[in-house]
């Protein structure tokens, strides 16, 4: 049965979880080996495409699963528990799917059909080096009946796995910000796996160079879906939560089979030591709260998606403000709770848990790396400014060099 006709209606959450659990379990089995060998997850991305996971948000009538945003982020947390690299590695893909969902049907449908067929996208947004704050060096230039793209991007998460690249640039003729959709397999695109971060090593992040690359489509940035910043942050929240869930899972398994105990402990098997059980139980509660916060914010993002389909600007404005504020609140909560959980579980173990063959440190490294995006200190200030002064949150921001 093909992905295109497997769903005749939007499934419920239990159906979705049952469908993808075997794939997630299979991915989890090789997570430690991939981490130790630094082996990119091309095969595992293929499993997700074949199972229809990358088409979760594509409408049923176009060949996808038609999942809601709450269902999507619930499943993304499950994937992140199996391997956080894959959840974040598909971040840009799912954002482009979301953008094409709210685009006019004639513009969005051809792309949604591509995604239903298994094609996926990466990104080329962030520039490093001498680029000035608020500037973009990458340019889109009219050429004949199309456009060419020239520039250099970093933090190109997922692009090494992708068929398409979602590129943020400015037009060379009028300076307008645009999104260029670029085929990844053309001669004018060079993708490098040169990400040097200590975590999330297999997200396919690195440098992408565009040299006279051809754009399949050029879209004014002002038409981008409004709740994009909230959406991007929720993917990171799901990644952090998944890392914490995996840490609790792995620590609990190690405790359950541990035979050696300390003389100043409870005098029982470690698996029955009340202090050890308390550590695991608390960490489990922390991850529960991180997941709940993320899914609550996902419901707010769904409302922003729904109002984008209507003509009520006031309702859409209100929904987007709420989506941004809730994603920021969930970000702060998920970081605090997730990082505490991935750290505290080591109190239930001993020095043997630091063996590199177990790769338990990857949970902290991955959570900390994901938490370092979109600095939480600024989101905390924005939340406070809104609470005290009613100041509208910042939706889209850039990073670059400042004078002096």
C-alpha cells in the first residue's frame, strides 16, 4: 500500500503512534553506533520518508496523513527520543511544509504533492563571518526567465539529506527579502558536513555554497507563514524533550540491571534503592512537564494556522501573538526541565555510566546544543515585557556583526 493512499481520513493520535513506533524503535537501535562512528543518518531518513513521516502535515487528499500540529509535535518528540538528530534534521523540511500549507492552494499544492511523494527540504538561512546585523549577503538575481542564487550559508540543518533547500536571500535588483527554493542536487550547490558543535552532530548541519544555482521558485518573504518562529522553536523544544526522555529511559535500564551497590546506600539491590528510584522518578516528572508545555504551545500554533486560512486579521494577529508567547514560555520551561533531567539521572548511576561506549553524555550534549539556539534569555525578557507592558513579541530576527 503506497503512502499516497494509505490514509483515507485524518488519523487519530493512537493510530499514528502505532504506525510509526516500529520505525522509531528501529532508529533508536542504531543511535549509539551512529553517535560513536559519526555516521550520518541517510538510511534512517529514508525509513521515515518511506513510512510517510515526512508527509505528516500534508493533507490527506494530497497524499499525506493530515496530522494536526499537536499530533505532529507529539510524534516529533517520540522521534527525538529515538534520535534527536533526526528530529532536528527535519526541522527546515517541516517548516517549508507548513509554509506551503498556508500558501494559496495553486502555489502550495505542487510542493505538498512533492512532499507526499517523499521529497524533503533543508535550509540555507544563516550567514556567518562579516555579514552585518540585519544584512543578507546571499543574492537572488533575475536571469532570463528565472533566477540564480549566489551566496554562502551556515547552520544548514538537514540540507545534506535534502532534495530541496529553503534559502533566505535578498533580490539583487530591488533588495527585497525572498525565499528561494533550490534543488540540492544541481552543479551550483555544494553542501559540506562541517558542523563542529559538541552535540547534534548528525543533523546534517554545515556550510552550503550557492554558485550560479538555479531557483525553482522565488517567494516574497512577506508571504512566509506568520507563526514560523514559534514553529521553529517548537521543533527545538521537541528535540530537548526527546533527549530528556531518552536519558531517563537509558538511566532506568541501567539501574534495572545494575548488580553493584554502595555500602553507604540502602543495602538492597540498586533497582530497589528508594533514593535511586526517587532520582529516576523526578527526572521522569520533569520530562512529562517539558512534553506537556511543548504540546500546549503546539495547540496555540494550530490556532495560528487556522486563522491564517480565514479573513479575520484581528483574530489572526491575536493568534500569532499567542503562538509566539506560548512557544517562548514552552522554550524556557523545556530548557530548564530538560537540562535538569539529563543531568540529574547520573545521580542514579555511578562512574561506570560515563563509559564512552554507552554514549550517555550525548543526551546532555544534544539537549544543551538545541537549547543554545534562539537564546532563552531574550525570550524571557520578551515574555516579561509583554506581561508588564503589553509589548508585542518579536516574530522574525537575524544575527550578524555589529559596529564597534
